[in-house]
C-alpha cells in the first residue's frame, strides 16, 4: 500500500512538473496567433482610439495581429465581465479605464467582477483629461454662466454619457455633486455616439475625455467651457482650466490601461507590458496620443505594480462620490 501511495505521489509530481514545463514553454513562445483586445465601448470613442493607436505598435513588437473587438453595454461592464471570464492564456485582453475598473465598484453593488481580484494589470497607456462640453448653441458663454444656467434649469437640461459607470457619467456625477444639481442623464452605447448627439444638438452638455473632443472643438461644432486639470492642455491652449474659469473644486482626469484575466502567466504579462512600454516610447505613437490631448504616463507609472496601485486608489477616490444604481 505504501509503495502504491508513493508511486501515485511520484506520478503526480511528474505531472505537475510537466504541466509547469508546458506552461513555461507556452509563455516563451507567446504569441503564436492573433490576440483579441476587447474595448468596452463603441468604435470612435476615446478608449477605442487609444487602444487602436497603442495596439497597432504592440502588434509589430509581438509579431501577431491584435484585433479590436468593441463590446458595448452597461457603461462598459458587459465587456469587462466578458474579459474577466475569458481564458487566461494572453489571447483575450481588455483596454479598460477609470469607469470600468474603479467607478463601477460603487455604482454596481452586484458587479459580476472585481477590478482588483479578477484581472492582471498590464500597463497604464494614457491619461485623458476631462472637459466640460456643450452643444454649440447652448446659451451660456463661459463656465460661470454655465454653472448659473444649469442650477437655474436643472430640471430642464440634460447631460449625455456613455452609460452608467462610464467616465463621462462618473465625471459629470462629480460635477453635479459639486453644483448640487440632478439634471436628466441621457445614456448612449459609447462616448462616440454621445458626442455625435452633442454635435447634432440633441443633448445639452456632457463631461468627456479630451481624446474624443479635440477634433470637434477645433471644428467649432461644440463648445468647451473648461478642462478639469491644474494646467491647460497643449492641444487646446485656448480652453481655460476649471480653476481659471471659476470652479477649482472640479478636477478630473481619466485613464486608459490594459488588463488580462486573472491567472495569466507572469511571463506573458511581462511580455505584453514590454510591448506596451515600447509603443509609448515610439515617437509616432507619442505624437498621435499627444495630438489628441492624452497624457503619456511616466516610465514609473507604466508597470503592472503601478497600475494595480492606481486601480486601488481610484476605487477609494470614486466610492464616496458615486451612488449605487437602484
């Protein structure tokens, strides 16, 4: 009996060793086929644009194509749930952001995933300042008039957003809490469609990431009242900061980052991180992101460990601001 038990244990040890060898071999040869990058919003929105710019360079480094798959719904949580449940082999990733990996926690008490527990952080790829925007014929001329107008007409005006839990929703919730108003929210399946509605004059205003707004502001198809950062952005030098415009307490900057399902081998995560870092160091990639108003993260902020810390701090930041969906 003892010899049989010993033989069984020995076989188990050999099997475990073989499995470890196979996993190690897979990590060393990764990737051997195309990778799917899930984007939790419609094509044309800020997260989609950033993901396409960075992954196009990453694909060159990795030697395999990276296919963007836009999955919309529930403020990005539908796609993020799908990514969390994907195989942890490095072939299904997600470009998430402040909404999907921080604001979603307080907003959705029954969230099907947890950003800290169900994902392996890969890299922070872009910071995206928030702007207060409005349709081009919205009556207020500057931010002070905007504040007065919204307070006086809170029951009549509406604010577009990309779904509950999205960056556009969370950042405007912060704005509304500061102004102590509760305007009607108009949800869309992504920031791209929300922006289209703003340009068409179908909604009054929105809080949006700079990546989605620069072309429209420069084309004078919408108004920009202020940018919610301490300093003006080089891509929009004429847009004042919220502090300059009279609302210093409204400070908001979103971010985009890449994640893999929990349990993805460390060697694969390291390879993806290296490819993302190389992309961010590429002059063409940097120029494209900077032209859109993005903030390129410092080298120290690009590690998986730094991204994990960011997610933790962002959950703590947004939890007191956002109320659960009922």
